[in-house]
């Protein structure tokens, strides 16, 4: 198991969700997303990040609900291409499931009283050239003040 703190995994997930929202904003369905190779690949990559970070949160007993295990299972499906990747399922995850997960995860950070300030600063330094990520981090930081 990694020495990374759970706060780092949580922020990985929040950033990945923000990226997916930005990458998919111009689409109205899964097929259109699938037909845009760059947006599709970027979205799939961020879903993998979410699944991997969620796996670490489960291993650290931060999350223990069966519905969160489904996120890891979904990551395994898309990472290994089991039975292909269904664009309609991806679209449902992107448009419906991620918002719920984002809300749940924010609630976890509040309930556990996780200190996010130092982690946000680390991510700002790591993303110094990524203006959209920096903008997200500023907004995210304001939620914790």
C-alpha cells in the first residue's frame, strides 16, 4: 500500500471529475463522445484515475460501501477492455453517477474533518502549468474555508 495520504487520493478524484466534466461538456450522448477520439480517451483515462484512487480509499477504510466497490470494478472493465467499453454506460457514469460520487466524497471529507489545505498546495505546485486545474483548485479551496 502506498504512503500517500487519503487526502491526496480524494483530491485526485475531485480533479478527475472536474476534468471529465470539462471534457464532456460539448456532448449530448455517449456515441458523440465515443466518436471524438481525444475526448473519449481523456475521459476514459480520468475514469481510470477515479477507480484507482477509490480502490485506495476502500483499502484505507475511508469508503466501505458496496456502491464504491462498483467504481473499482468499472475501472477494471475499462482498463482491461473486458467485453469492450459501452459508450452508453460511460455516458451514464459521466452524466449521473459522478455528481453523486462527488457529493458523497465531499461529505466524507467534512465528516472525517480531513485537512485539505496542504494537499491543495501540493497539487497547485504539481499543476503550475495547468490553468484549468489551478482554477478548479482555487474553487475547491474556497469550499473549505
